[in-house]
């Protein structure tokens, strides 16, 4: 028989400073409930990503204190860490409103870990004046996550304008040859902007944890 119980990494918070996220998309509600109960017993914050509204409603019946974040398709159980002002702020930038779900996943993941975050929307390259008119917003950010679909040019432009670490987050938005975010991913990987970091397609959680690592490394 295949083992059904998850082996949780309960030491991850101490070791890495981040909670173990639960991938909700391909898990059943029963599997997620078992994991949430284990995390609750260990007094650890739980973060479930890629969770549909239908699954969330089932989980909320079992865990009355849980909170569903529909825009991010995430569920949290347990209090998030208090915002640590000393960590500074992460600015999450979107090329358009179609990138908002991925940006929201990054935002929720950061706030869960006590990192101040703000989302700056609709500054894509098709109307570059929108970005150039808001560059002041970038001055106070310690790290910037840039979400972009289509050809994925926005992170390259921003990385050429500001000195802070920039994390490119390709989004699966775009017609035909955009190939579900692959064009954006490859464009970011081929970027001429030195030092641009890139995570996987639609990986808002991964981008948030990359930002967290960058921020916390400056304190060692």
C-alpha cells in the first residue's frame, strides 16, 4: 500500500526562517486536513497554496480559524508573524491586472512571514510612462518582485533602472507563442540586465521566499 501520510518538515522554520507551504492543487481535502492538523498540533503557521474556492470551503468547515485569500488562492491557519519593520518592504509589481493572482500569492506569502509588502499594479511595457511616472515607489523597497506575462520584458527594464535585487516572476498570460508563460520565462532568463533573478512560471510563493532569503541574508 502507498503511504498516504505526509512527512512534514517541522524544522524548516527554525532552519530556514520560513514555514512549510502546502501545495493544495493536487492534494485531496482529506490529505490537506491531515497536514493542517499536524501543523496545528505543532503550533506552526500553515500556508496552503493553489487552493480552489471549493476545497477552501470544505477546509473552512473543519478549521473555523482558517482564512481563505481568494485572489491568491491561498489558505492560512494560525496567526501570521507580526510585521518586522526592520526587514524593510518588498514591492510586488505587475505588468497588468491579469498578473494579479500570482502577485497576490507572493504578497500573502510575504505577509505570513512578517515582511511588509505592497502591490504596484499596471505598469507594463505597453505603456511605459506608467512605470516611469512611479519610480519613486521603488526607492524605499528592499527587494522587488516583478510579475510579467506575454514577452516578459518588464523585469529587464526595472532591473536596468534600480539598484535593488529584482526577482522576475513569469506569468502564464499571453496569446499563442507565449506558450503558457514559457516565452516570458525564456525572455527573463535571456535578459541583458545583470543580476536579474528568475523563478518558475506562476511561482509567487517561490518569488516571495527568494525575497525573504535576500532580505534575511543582509542581517547575518
